[in-house]
C-alpha cells in the first residue's frame, strides 16, 4: 500500500509541474549507456562555431578530430543531435579546449573538423583519433593520455610525442 501512495504522490507532483509549464522529459533506457553516459541518437547535426586565435588543441573526452589549416579559425561539429549542446568548446590562453558537460557516447561518424591558422600542439585525454592535414611547418607536440591515433602529413621541423596509453602514430 505504501508504494502505491508514493507512486500516486509522484504522479501528482509531475502533473503539478506540467501544469506550471515546467519542461518534462522521460528518459528511455536506450538513451543511456554504460555508467549513465548519454548515448548518441544517430541523427547527425552540423554546427559551425568561429573561435579566437588558438595554436593548441586539448580534448578531454572521446571523439575524432580532423585538423586543416586556413585563415578563418573555426570548429565544425558533426554530432548526434542530442549531444551537440553537451559538447563544451572554449578558447583561452591560445588553447582550444573540447570536452563533454556530461559523459556521452557519440555515434560512429561523429567528428570535430577544426580549421586553424597555426597548430603547435594537440593533447588528447580520453579516446579519439586526430588527423592533421597539410601541417605547414614548425614544431608539433602530440600528447596522448588514453587511446587514440595520430595521422599527420606535411612538414615539421620537430615532432614531439608524449604517449601514455594506446595508439599509433
């Protein structure tokens, strides 16, 4: 009997919240992954965000990155529609930092396409492959703490690798 009263009270509280205009969302079990992580919907969305100058990239989380070079610095997000607003991206002290507000599992094909004027370093803390196309020269430092692969083409005067985890270069 007591459990029935709790269910009735919860239902009444939900009705009051809905009547007051509060948003409600019932999470399906398929939306949650291991450990409560948010599972990508599979419906891909693209968003383009310009950024102030940065010369370093830091990823805290799991997603693949492609870097190319150009005059307009930006990040193109190709992500599940239910994860786009969960990705945090900010540029401070010449470092573009990317991470998730809440742990999630993006669908295959999710990608961050970054256009940079200059790139000195990339640091991956988590899991993700990074491909750097047309590196224009200078020193490039790659730090991996987790799992990921680096593919880089171009000309570098010095390549510094700091690997603590699993991956290929």
